[in-house]
């Protein structure tokens, strides 16, 4: 075994064979967790909607009208009370859509996730979904698998980098079992959670996802998540160029919709948190509004439509049962509202399923409108729906490869691969033009935690000057340097980086504090000014190009007065941030 040293603690790396055994255990929990989690959702759904004790519920079929009639309005409220109690009492991390918490644990908590989180997350999310909350089941199972991987990594005692690999394996296993998509599970782990990607880390993730997918298939069946024979196109069919080009404006539309989804969730979250009431009443108010929405849909249309994961509506679109483009647009907007309301008010659940719902309805609506304008084209709504589903997932999460592979696995329609790839790519680029942050990274950024989206091994590129800079410095005039023995006795000044100035002009920096003035050449006079939003990689390039070691952070380029300095970046800060990143990197498992 190789040895890894962190500070004064020597931590031995676990052997590759042992890691594979652990990944097998993670896969078992990921697969079994997905099966049990579905049963829990079924239990709460049947109990709260129909007063029955039944562990079977097919989300691909519309729920029958509840026995409670207008009382269905209060079913989500009952669920809200239970969710709020669980989250507030046991695990605040269980609130929300789960994946950001896993990413936060990887990059800012050395891969430590409390084991209790998995239990509370599963119960709270099952209660949210089962009582009608408009969220997905993938976020919770990702957090459940990741929490078990973290727990194993802490129990066996291994370096952070190996613990992170087990977390990614657990998350990928959850995806694989939930959607019957083992390749999608691997892609998800690679794009969003694995910091270091090599054959060893991929092997660990692959074993876990294969194991979880097998368990999921054994208990839940071999069919894809959406088994739609109508999607199958003859292998000799080739989409016309005009048809393929139509996916470009459609993808741009999906990019705008992805941005709206990202911003909407956090807009609702901010609005609820500003209400003069506690978390219980905030969530109850949100779920009462959702309950009213469900009742109106059932009364006016005969189905709840936006309730729960929404797979039944997706199936209707894929089967071309729902064709009215204006009603599909209404469903898309309603799902956006219902999901933002559910998560914004404090529910627990994922965002994959709502993204799939909105992508399918928007795709069906777009195709329907084009068919009205150009009836001779005879476009297939199902292909636009599948491409829209992939585009919304890729646009909102930033996981482009995951979106492409998962939608292929979930529908098994390879003939739609060209529209899918085109839509996902352009939708992602459109969203990036409108906002840099994904639905996951924006939540972390709101906490001040920067994480680069997609292929997180490029984490350093996500760090900005404001994340790296040292704000604990002191400003001293050049004339006071001669009084350094007196200043050295002041603990507030003696050991801090000292910015030396004269009449407001920055002269240099004493990196070692006032005590370093006795050293020859202690004042570093070669420096540059940067803004808080400058990226770490740009800072390093400019430092190297200008041959400087010091950067002073100022609000804007024209504010180079000493009083405007908000932070300092020295070799020490750069070493600290690169050291944190290096701790997560795998040379070998």
C-alpha cells in the first residue's frame, strides 16, 4: 500500500482490490436503496391518497382520483408537516434536491456525509413525493448512495481522495438503479462528482453501478424507464436536413427554459424565507398552494398531471396521447410552478424528473406548433419530446454526457441520437450564455462555495479571486516601518501581511508581517491589481506573465487606491487552494 500524509497524520491508501470490494457493497446499498425507496413512495402515496396500505404504485400510470375529493388539497400539507419535522429535527442537509449537498461534502467537507442523512433523506423525500410534491426520486437516492459511500470511507479509514471515489460510486449506483441506466450512472459520477478520473476510479464506479443496476432490474424489471414502442424508428430512416435544423431553435428554447427553471427555484426559495413565519408554516403554505393546483387539474382535466414525479404525463407525450400544443405549454409552465413551489418552500426531492417533464411537454408543444404551420413535414412529437427531456437535463444540471446517455438508456431509441446530441449541446450553450451556474452549483455559490460544473477535475477554474484572497491584512505607511519594534508588540499587526503605502499609493507587501522587515528585500514591490471576479487560472497566468507573486484585489480596475483593497493573494493562498484540490486527486486507487 502507498502512504498519503496529511499534516502530521499518516493515512494509508486502501488497496485497489479492497476498493473494488467496497464498491460492490456500495452498489448493493445503491440498488437495494432504490428499490426500498420506491416502496416507501408507494406506501405514502397509497396511504395519503387512498387510505390504503399498499407497496405498489406505478408512476407511469396516472393516479386515480383520491377518495378525499376536495380534501386532496390538504394531503400535501400533511406531508409538509412530516417533512419539516424530519428535516428540522434530525438533518437539515435532507432539505432540497440533494446533489448540491453531496458536491459540498466532496469539496468542502473532505467527503464526510453523516449516515443519518441517508435515512432522513429517504423518509422525507418519500413523504414529499408520496403526498403529491412535484419533485423527483433521483436526488434522494443519489444522496442515499453517496452517504453510504462516505460512511464506508470513514469507517475503513482511507485518504479523502478514495472516500470521494466511493461517494461518486454510491451516487452513480443510485442513478443506475433508479432509471435502469448503468451507463448514465457512470456518466453522472464522472461529470459531476469524480474529481480525478482514471481507470482505477472508473472501475470502482463501474462495479457499483453494475451491481445496483442488476439489483434494480431483478426487483423492478428489465424494461427501460419509458418503454414506448412508438419511439422505434426503422433503422434505415434518416431525418431530413430541414427536420434536423428545426432542433436548433428548439434547443435554444430549451436553453431558455433551463435558465428559467434554475432561477425560479431559488427565486421561490428566497420569497418563502422572507415570509414572517417559520419553516413549518412556509412549507405548509407552499404545499397548500400545490394541493389547490392538483385539485384544480383533477377537476378541470381529469388528471393530477403535475403531481409527484410526473412520469405518467411524460408517457402520454411520448405515446402522442397528448397532442394539443397549448395544453402542453400549460403543463410545462404548471410543472415549473409546482416544482419551484415544492422545493422553494422546503421540500425534499430531486430535479431530474421535473426537468424530464418540462422537456417532454415543451418538445411536444414545439412539434405540435410546427406541424400546424408546416403540416407537410409530419414531425414526430415523441422525438422532440425525448430531445427536450435530454436538453432540459443537460441544460439545468450541466451534465451533458449524462443527459445524452441517460435518455438513450431510458428510451432505448438510438435513432433519435442526432437530435438528442444537437439539442443537449445547444441548450447547454444557451443556458451558459444566460447564466454560468447550473441548478446544482448555484445553490453552492449562494453559500459562497464555488464548484465548477461538469468534469469537476477542473475545480480550480471555478475559483475566483474573491474565494481565494486573504482578507486578514493590515495597511501601514512607509514612515511607520521605522518604528517596527513598537509595532511588533501589537499582536493585531505583527504577523499579518502588511500592505505598505505612501499617500494612498501602494508600495508593496510585507508577506511575513512586521517581523520580516529585518530580512533583506522583505518588502515585495512587484505586484498587480485584480478584480474579485477574476478566475484563479487567469490570475496564475497573469502572475507568471508579469513575473509577480502578489496580487491586490480591488473592486474595479480604476480603484487602485490603498483604501480600496479588499484582499491579498500571495503564494501562500495559492498553495492553500491547490493543496485542498490535490487532497482530492487520485494518482491511483
